C-alpha cells in the first residue's frame, strides 16, 4: 500500500495572506474540546524541532478520534494510505499568525509572524 507524506525539509510555510493576526497568537481554548489548533500549538511550543509533520498531524488525528494505543500502527498506515493536507492548511498559519519552519531533518517549529 502506497504511503503518502506531509513532510517538508528546509521549508518555511508563511502566514496566509488573509490572516488577520498581526503576530503569533495562542489559539483560544474551548472548555469542551481542544481544537486542532490547540493541539498543534501545544505540541510545537513545548517541543520545537522535535517532531515532523507526519507525526504531528497523525498524533492530533489520533487524539481527537480517541484511537486506542493497540490500533495506532494500523490506523496510521490507513491514514497515510491516502493523501492528507499538510500544515499549509493549519489554523496556526491561516488564522493565528504563525509561520511553520521545517529544518533539514523535517523537524518543525513555529515562527512568530511579527519576528524578523
């Protein structure tokens, strides 16, 4: 089964042109359920340069869909058997003012759009 990827290397995904945020903002937390933006932001702020896009996107999917630990491997294979949207579609870049930088190993970190 062909496996797709969302990983990039030595790449900066810039903030969407229509983003209203003037700087990187923390996504608001909803009481009843964490959003994709909350989960991505939390992981990337606490652990910059430690995770690649495929791992981040699947981890968020697994958490939001309450995938059991025993099913993680098979569900990941199924998940990446078809193309998935990369982090260019992340609410962090589209709404909350964060650029997303991939280093030479594909590890990612957030870049505040107000920074140099």
